[in-house]
């Protein structure tokens, strides 16, 4: 299949369309790309029209995240909001045993069906599977991207612990929006990127959320784990967070940085178990150290405010995972999934939803396969897998979650 080059000329006047994968983070990541000279735009299309577009041009047995994410990009080309002759599409590639590693080829096949083979498709990966004359994924870009993720993770954590208790509706979202705009403006002026700037920004973020008027309310604490797309994307999980809020819950979703730390840590596992080059181990350890240092900046900012539950250091997630499953299991979120589940349970989020999409067999195996061991370690745990796919009923999903919440309330009442 023909690969269309993304040229230096395209870099000047093309819009690069990306799907909305991490809603709290994407605006900041968009600014990170713009800082490095790429006009990246996140599309937020949702609804049946997007799913139908995905199903029309992709095989109906492809995984649900592909139908959603690729569907958003294909819909952008057909809805009239963009000139197809002035856009490119971009997809992140993990390079592992995941259908996401084939999204680029899926996009190109779909574009051929649509008569739009001229649209460039960029594979964004650490492995640099493809090369383009006008796009380079450089180390400075990676570092800026990780900084953007740190900011997004802090906003995600603070929002989720403040929103259920705010006295004045809308206060929390206003602070989230203000800080997202502030960080993107700083990025536009090449600020907010140094260690000092990050520590100052993170500390100020926590103060602003601390100052939001809140009141204590009875809530059920729910953790959310699962496949990386449906775990975060409201389009993929049918507005899971909004539904939990309507049911009187406080929910916690582990940060996106953890997924990248998991990828970095796997470089050493690949060498130890599968004989990958030793240089990959060194690169992974270096990347882990950088991510760990910035993770420490988050923890330091949260330390003066004990009312906010802080994440544990990632080394602790590794330890928790090793109690459940071997770290050689790296498919379908692998050992990260039970590690994050155990972390949430230990922090009091004993009711855990494992969001699992159609078509991701490894995620179903790891997610459902580790529940028994997790319940042995944590008898109080209330772990519910919830399946998401293009034909699933939202009502059935919500009824299953209501059953979980009813069980949680019964357990709480019995413990009093």
C-alpha cells in the first residue's frame, strides 16, 4: 500500500488531525506539538455518526477503540470542517502486540476506500517505524510531551477529588479550564517547561483546587482501570465519569504517565525475557528516571495538602503488580492493570470498574484473569469488568455499574 510522505511544505500549512484520547490532557498535548512547529488539532466528534463512519470504512471485527478513534478522524474528513487536501492524520503506535499497532494501515485502507489516498498518515512511535521528510519525533518533543502529561495528570487527579464535593457547581471545571489555558499559553511562549516552572505551576494548581469551596458528602469511592482508550475517553466509555458523578460517586483514574512508565519499564523486561538489545534497557532506565523525577514534583506539590490522595511512586505499582502476575505479561495493559487496581484498592477505592473494549482479547484475559488473585489479596475488593463495543447498550452498562454500587453500599452498611 502506498505511503504518502508528510513533507516539509505540508508542515507549514497542513492541519494534523488527532483523535481525542485523553480528554483532560489533549489540549495541553496539542500545545506541545505546536511548540515544535506542528499544527495539531484534536477532534472531539462523538455520537452515532462517528461510530457509523468507523464501521463503514473499517472491518466490523476490528477493536472498539479503533472504531471510535479512527472514526473521529475519518468523520473529520467527511463532515466539511476540514479541507481533505490540507490535512494529515496521526496515530500513536506502541509497537506491541496490540491492534493499535495496525491503526495506521487501517487508516490507509479506509482512505483508499474513500478515494482519499492522498491524505498523509503519520505513525507516532518511539520506534520510528516510518520516516517522513517533514515530521520528526525528536527527544525534545518526547520530553515536552511527558511534561504535558504531568500537567494533565495533576489536573485529572485534582478535578476527580474536588468535583463530587464542590458547593458551587462549575467551580472545579472553571479551575481546570483556566489552568489548561494557562499552560497552553506558557507553552506557546516556550515557558512552563523547566523544572522550576513545573514545580511552581504544580504547587499553584494544588492551591487553586484546595481553595474551591467544598463540603463533605457521602460518596462511594470507585476506581477505573482497563484498556487505555476506554479508561480515559468519555466517547469510548459512554460518559462513565459523568454517570458515576450522577450516582453520588467519587472516582479515581490512574494518571497517563503510568502507562508511559510501564512502557519504559518493559524495555528491561524485553531484554531479560526475550533477548532485546541491551541498549534498549539503558534507554528504558534513563526514560524511567526522567519520568520518576517529574512524578516526584507532583508528589511534592501534593504533600502540603493531605486532603488530596496522591498517587504512589511507580516503583510501588511494580511491586503491587508482581504480587498478582509476572511482569513478562505485557499485552492488553499487562501487569500495569492489576498493579493499578491494587493501588486503587489500597487507597480506599475498593470498588473498581475494569473497562474492557470489544476486540482487545489480551485486555479481557488480563483484566478478568487477575480478578481472582486480586480478591485473594484484597477480600474487600468489589471488582466489576464492564464491556464496551459499538453495539453494546449503554443502559446495560449502567445497570451493571448500578449493581456494583448497590453491593458497595450494602457492604458499607454492614460494616457500620
